[in-house]
C-alpha cells in the first residue's frame, strides 16, 4: 500500500489550512496513491525505478530553480524543501542527494528543460505523479508568502511540458 501521497498531502494541506487542510490533503493524497498504484501496476521494476529516480532528481532540481527564480532563495523556501525531504522519509544519503539536486537547480546556468523533458517522457502515463510534481513546485513557490510572477511563469512552463493546461495550474494555485 502506498502512503507517501497521504503523508505529503497531509503536510501540504496542514501548511495551507492547518487541520482542515491536512484532512483535505490526506484525502487528495489517498486519491493520488490509488491512481499511482494503478499507473505503476502494469510496469516492471526497472521502469518504475527509472521514473522514481527521475521524479526525485527533477523535483529537487526544479525546486531549487523555482526558489532562485525571484533572485534569492529564502529561508522559508529552504525550510519548505526540507519539509518535502522529511515527509518523503529520505534517509541521510537521499537527503544529501536531494540537497545536491536543489543546489544544481539554483545555478544561473541550470537548464531545467532537459531533466523535465526526460521526466515528462518517462512519466507520460502517470498523470497523478506529474500533478504531484507540479503541486510540490507550487507549494515551495508559496513558501515565502506569495508566488512571484517569475515563479508562476516557470510553473506554467513546467506544466506545459508535462501536458497540463494553464487553467488547471491556476486552479491548483488558488487551491494552495
């Protein structure tokens, strides 16, 4: 049984609307877990591992890129990224790797298109996973209290590459 969708949903929901948000987050996470199980059930272990590795690396690289988009990475953005790491239950080695990916994404010469395109190709049929990716990006963009225009435009670009409409992303932003 998958639990990480429920855990991450509870974390994100609590951050937005305390206990009520956590309850809604758990329900959304449960729906995500059900969909993720269905998405991965027809795949072999090697394909699942590739998708999970791409999700992991791309998520933290682009978190770093979004956090740096408005010119400065704030303490609250770092704390939000660390919260994602904690709620994903990362061990010390994975946490170190996530921080390295985050720092790669902060670099001025980082080209986010390549890792995101690779993730989009690998996860082409995993809509729930791609949506969770976008939701994590939005949550960290809001970590400093508001989403800046540069951050929002990046997220719209990420969504376009992943096959989501701008309208859906606007709805997610309003929900978060």
